[in-house]
């Protein structure tokens, strides 16, 4: 018996709830504090924070699978869906699909999981046509093994093999029944929010029911479960936290898929990742608040070129403008000659709007004073 689904006790997962008690409490306290931070933001900033959090998640959940999305295309899709509740006029299907998935998970957190809902999420996660035809919105039917492999042709390493296609329908029925029985709104059978989300994610990934998009849908299920635990949409940046150490994520999934029904090690990893995801969300919200305060303080002191540069820096998000602001970068962003760029930067420096970074060498580099 090589895989967890081949164990006689499958899928009777078990764990020690005491190992999660402290982090479950931290998760709930962090969630309340994050909700309070959101409520304290001005309405426009609250919308900005929501978009920024979802943008990070859309980019990162696809990056985990090796899919690179255009940041601005995803942002415009999210804005159209959140502000106007309309499909964006966007030719980038991958960006639109990623945005649709994040928004739909957020809007359906109160609903039970169904086969149809999961099929919709998979169609959003994998909207474009591939070179190899895949089934959209329905479970896999190909009788050949569903394997996760790495390495060159002829020397592949099999990291995991999922249950055969003829078992998928029954496996998914059992999974969905468990998910809906042991959580919202059935409070009598509710279990730890982190444990339910972690087991749900692992269980779904073990079944691997779709031809493609299983990782993205599996992380969406974890977000759905965490939201049901809280009673409102979670702001934890789970995919962003996972993407920061993708290697550990895959190692933990592989170890769990080869083990027995004891999932303490997996839940220990998952709980730590959820807490880190909340820390990232806090940093994102604080960044939006800092941006709002920056514009309140300095907004009317910027000329059109300076405002364009500042907006470009803020567009990079909480990690900032890579390499800092330089005269050459300013010229490119503001579309102005070197002399004008130097004069504008000197003006910003004199007003305290930018600060010179230490160790810049021959080229002075600056950052916004936030």
C-alpha cells in the first residue's frame, strides 16, 4: 500500500485537537482584529484593501502551479467584478478566470459544497484551451493513471498517484458529505476551523478529481472552510503564504499522501501557514492604510509627473518598488527629460515625500516616506 487512499482505514483521518487549540485561538483573534482594521478604513480604502488582498491571492495561487498572470489584467478584472458586478472587458482569459474564482469563493462562503459548485470553480481556474484537451466542470474519466511527476523523460519521479477515475465519483461523494456535515451551518457537528480546512484541502488533493486545476480549487476549498468557521469571508492570504515556501507545501502534501490516517504533521504545517497568511493580510491592510495617509498628507503637493511616479510605486504593493526610485526610472515613468526628473526628485526630497536609501553607490536611490 503505497498511497494513503489505499489504506484500509481510508478516509478515517484522525488528529489530536489539543495540538491546534492555541493556534485556533490565535486564528480567531487575528480574524477579529483584521475585521476591525477593515472597518476602520475609509470606504474607498476598504475597497482598495479587498482588491489588493484578492489580487495577491489570484497571482500566487496560479504561481504555485507555474502559471504567471498579468498583474494589471487581474486587477482590472477584480475591480469590474467587485465594483460593478460585471464581467470585465478583458481578453486575458486566465486573468479573468482567476478573478472570477476568488470573487465566487468569497460570495458563496455560506453555501454548502456541491459537485456543481466545484465544477464551476475548476472551469474558472482553467478557462483557456490547452494543447492537451481537458474536461472542464466535470470529474476526470481517463482510465490512465493521474500522476504528479518530475524529472526528465525516462527518469521521471512519481511523487503521487491519485485514485483511478472509476473511483472519483464515489470518493467525491464521501468528501462532500463529510465537508457539509462537519461545518457551517451544522454547528452540532462542527470541528476546529483550521482542522476542517486542512483536512478538506488534503482530502481533495488526494482524490485529485479534475484533469487540471486541482491545486487552485483545493486552496479555494480551504478558504471556503475558514470563512464558514468564522461566519464571514476570511482575509487570510493562504495562497500568498504557501507560495512563499512552495517547496515545503509540496513536501508536506507528498508526505501526507504517502502516510497513514494520522494527519497531525500535515495540520501542524497547515496551522502555521494559516497564521502566517493572516500576518500577510495584516501587512496588506496596513499598506493600504499607509497609502491613504500618504495621499492625505502629500496628495496636493504632487505635480502630475510626481503623482504618476507615486502611483506606479504604490502599484507594486507592500513589498515596494524593486531597486528603489532612481532618476532613470523616474524619466521612464513620468516621460520627462533627465533635468526635469532630477528637479522633481529634489523637490520631493526637500518636502520629505521621499527618502534617500543608504548604499546607493554612484546612483542615488529613493523610497516613499511611508
